[in-house]
C-alpha cells in the first residue's frame, strides 16, 4: 500500500490528504524519507517517554523499579548460579554485565515486535516514517538499561575490579550492540505485522538464546569443538567482547571486533530494508 499526497503526488508525509492504494514492496525515495525521519525524531522521543511513564504510573514505587528490577534480577541469578549450583565458573560482575546487556537486546526485540501493532490507530490516521516506531522502542529499552549499569559498577567495585582506559572501549562495543538490536527491532516489528504469532514465540527464543550465548560463561570457556558454531551466534562477539572489556579489562581480539561489526551492520541494514520496504503495507495489514 502506498501513500500519495493529493497536494503533491511525490510527498508521502506533508500533504493534508493521502490516498491508500495497493503497491509492490519497495523502498521509497530515501533522501526525503531520512530527512522526514530526522525532522520528526521528537515524535519517537515522546512515544518513548510516554511508554516509560505509563509503565510506572500504575506502580507504588514508580521510577524506583528501574533500579529494583536489575537488583532483583541479579539476586535471582546469584541464587541460581552461586548458591544452588555450588558456585559458578565466572565472576558475579561478569554475569551481571552479560545479563544486563542481554536484557537490553531482549527489550529491543520485544518492544520492537509490538511497536507497529500497538500503534495501529496512529498509523491509520497519521502520515510519518513508520521506522520511528521501532526506534522509539529501542530508546525505551536503552533508558531502562542505564540504571542496570549502576548496579553493575557497584557490584564490580565491591568485587575489587579496577577500571582503566580499556573500560572506555565498552562505549563502541555497546554502540555495536545497539545497532544490532535496532536491526532486530525493525525485523521483528515487520514480522509481527505479517505473522501475529511472532510475539508468542519470542520469549522462548530469547530464553534459549540466553543460555547459548556467553552470558553464563566467557568466550574463552567455549570448548574448541563448538567455537566454529558460535560464530553463527551474533552475541558471541558482542556480549563476549562486552564482558572482556568491562570485567576482564582486556581488549577483545580483532576477530571479535570484526565479527561484531559484521553482525551489527548486516542486521541493521537487513532490518531497515525489510521494514522500510514494507511499511506502506502496514495500514492494510492492521
């Protein structure tokens, strides 16, 4: 389904009226699309703020849940890994670092998958770049992720970990994680429009992905016979390198950076292409 403004047939966003008609999947003119996306960036920011506020209004503790959630999550995994199992093969700060960033990825996935479906009325009544919807979900996941780092740094300092200049490399590594997660958000947002069972299967997929990623173990602990398989897991380099930087204080190998970069950029481009080329069909599907 394409949008053509009555005032200007080449304008998808600024006209007062739009005509919806069948179309073949394809990218719009990317120059105007990107300019309009940037011009309306506040729309995504406000949607994200509204989502965060609405999730806190019905609770007694409100914003404190942003800190309590990671604290309780850390307590649960500490109980499972270090008490019930008689001790783990990794340090507790490493567990927290991997766990918190994994839940950022998971939050982008779940939020992105629901972003288009939950905005059905807005899509039917307003012309705007639909990519702002999954981008808003990524922003929401990011703001929920930030308080978890306070918990991590407190646990790391308590455990005697000393930070150095290497810690700054966590910024570009998290940037790659965010780019990768944004691509996933766009992919799942589109998939949910066409396959409404996507969000039903997503929790099971993320749980399996958690246990097969370097969260409960380091990349150095992976048996040699499984290393070739782990290359096909995007989080092998992303979370593995993240943990090495923050907890190990070491610079990940070049192959870890290159693998992470390839997965991040590749997933982002694939997600952006799939979403943007299909977004004009969303109103019909909803």
